[in-house]
C-alpha cells in the first residue's frame, strides 16, 4: 500500500460481443467494441496521475499484457463471481481489509467523468460516510466509503433506474450521511454517445 486511498475500477476484457451489448444492438459488435476501448482509454487517462492506489478488477481474466494499463503500479485481479452488488462488495472488502482509509469504485462507461470528480469524492469522505456520483439513468457512476457496508450492495435490481434511490434509502436506514457529486451520463445506448464518439462510429463503418 503506497497511499491511504484506493480507487477500484471495474473493467471488462475487450472481447467483441461481450462489451456494450445494449449499444451493440444498435451499432453492431465491432463498433461497440471500438467505443468500449475509447471509454477505457478515457478512464485510464483521467486516473493515471491521481495520488491513489489503483486496483483494476477485470470481468473475466487478468491479461498477461495490457498495453493501456502501464506506466505505474496497477494492482490487477479478477472480479468475484456473482451479481454486480456482490462483486462490488468483495472488491471493497479486499481493499478496506488491507487498511485503506477511503475507497472509491468506478466503472469504465462514463465519458463525462473527469479526475476532478474523483478528487472531490475523496474530499467529501472527510466529512461524510458515503459519496455517490449519480448517473442520469437512475444508477451511479461512482460510490465511495470508509467503512464496509453490506446492505447497500444487497437486494438491488442492478442496471435499473431504482439503484440510486434504493441505495440512498439503505444509507438513511443506517443513519449515515452521504454527499453527491454532479449527475453524469453513462454510455449504454446510442443516444448516450457524445458527438465525438458518434463520429468515430462513422469512421469504423467506413473502414469496413
């Protein structure tokens, strides 16, 4: 452990047909894979200079070589088996049990996410038990805490518009406090794509 704070990042292995499947139903598997790679590159760009320990959790396997995640120490492992809530719970437990003071988790689906959001999230944890980055679809793009809490990972309909609402309800039942970051948009469907990524899809089509 080099820093007191940990950043957990859930990533999928970039395999055609297994990433951005909802987006792929509109633009095709090859274009969806291209978009996912762009999203992961954006994520790496905004986190690489943060003064935190970064833990990468791959969906299926840890690649022997990953040309993107190089240049600093990235702690790499495979996500636990189970639904998203259980996988996040295990990831938080692994880092908090190792003595980290603050832990945040993000995915690799938010083009609007910047390093300032992450830095602000750690600051919020100075005065709050939890910090949440709300997504426009009713979920969240970031979750942070200082002490592991089981209930906020349980009994959720993941990938639905009730996740954020039910997570907040759980925190209130625990009589804990929380802070919000700005509401951002995850990229799940074609209409979520910013113009720059829409243009890249057109380039992918032209090269076929």
